[in-house]
C-alpha cells in the first residue's frame, strides 16, 4: 500500500498525511467528487506541473551555453569538471523536478482508485492498452492511452501530461528550440545528481521505501516528463533516455571516486535513485543499466542502506 507520510520530528504534527492519502481515503474522495471531480483535480495538478516546467526552462536558458558544451563533451571528464563549476541553479532545478514527481505520484495514487470502479470493463481496456503497438500512429496510441488512463491504468506515455506539455507551445515557439530544451533538461538533471548527496535528507529509508526528501519521485518525473516531451516533438523516447542513463551513470561513477569529500556522504542512496529510474521506466532495462553502471555498486548500495535499518523482534 502506498501513501504519503510525515517526517518524524521532535514536535509531532497534529496532521498525519498517511491518514488522508492511503487507498481507502482516496477511494472515498473519488466517490465524493465523482469522475468529473477527478478530471478537474487532474487538470489542476497538470497546471501546477506546467508552472514548474516553465521555471525549469528559464533555468535551462540561463545555463544554455554551459549545457550545450556539456552535451557535446560528455566523454571528456576534465572538460566536464570545468564546465560543472560554471553551472548554476542545479539545486533549484532538482527541487522543482522533485515537486513534479510528488504531484505525479499523488495523481497516480488517485487514479488507482478507479481500477475497481467498473471491473467488468477493465479486462477489455487493459487488453486494448497492451495490444496497441509502439510503432502505431501516435494519435491512435494516445487515444487508447487516454481511455486506459481514465479507467485508472498506468500507461507508458501519460496522455494528460502530453496534452499539458503541448499546450505550453505557442505560435512563437520553435519546435527545434523546444526539442533542444528537452535534451538539455536531461543533461541538466544528469550532471546535477551528485548535488543530492550533499543533502542529509537524501538518505534512503527501508521503512518507507524511499528517500526522506522525496527525491525518489525524480524517477517518476524523468520517465514521464521525458516521454511526454519527446512524444510532443515526435522524437525517439528510448534513445534519449539511454543517453541520459549513460551520462548520469558517468557522473555518479565520478561521485564514487570522491571518497573523502562531503559529496560521498549519501552516495549509496543516490546510486539507488539511478536504479529506481530504470526500474520504473518502460523504455529502459536492467541490461542497459549494467552496461554503463557496475551491478556490484548497486548491490553494495542496497546492502549499505539496509544495514542501517534497525529491525526489532517481539
């Protein structure tokens, strides 16, 4: 069962998120507001997501020259290290990406409540979603995904997010420029991941199955936002996520070399984030991850974070 939880603090809050965000409470909410209420809720959440995307684009434009050079010199560690010192706003961008992930995660939980609403229809809808071929006309694919999404099923490409991203483009917007921003966003995220190790709240907790500062939601953001952006632009989603995985792996492997620096404090927890990105992605596989990031590091990372979890018996 998934739900939001409060952080444990000395001053216990009177409001407990888990009492309002578990599946039974969300089902009750769905019954109260009905399908049109859920549709309105989804549209409202999409507005918040597009607001965050707009701010992230501003950060990309501010760092445009540096990010372009990073994209072109990703295989040159010395050049990348020099460029990284000139990159600004990484923490701000990651926080906004995390917010998007939290919103998408809540929306996914709310959609799950619809699965049992019409059980006699779920079989055909699920079959139709699985039957649609990846190479089919994107308009047909999105129509099927919209039906499946309305029934509470998850899809490789979120049709509502595609519509929201598409609505951000105006007549003055160049398709090539938007595509460039999308590519640079993945570069920006990949090279900024080591910054997360500096945050003491970036540690992974076995009890909650995530990171204390919600950065595990970055996996949802990266996968769903990338799929939506490159669908709007008619580009290959899998290839761009492969490029992201390669750059992110290279960046985190360099983090592993900084044994005595503060950046290595939550290194293992950040390694797990890379694994979560691949695990949640319909476009990436474990074989792809192992080709650019040693499996032994992931195994040791899981052992390290689980070792610190205290188990009481009796």
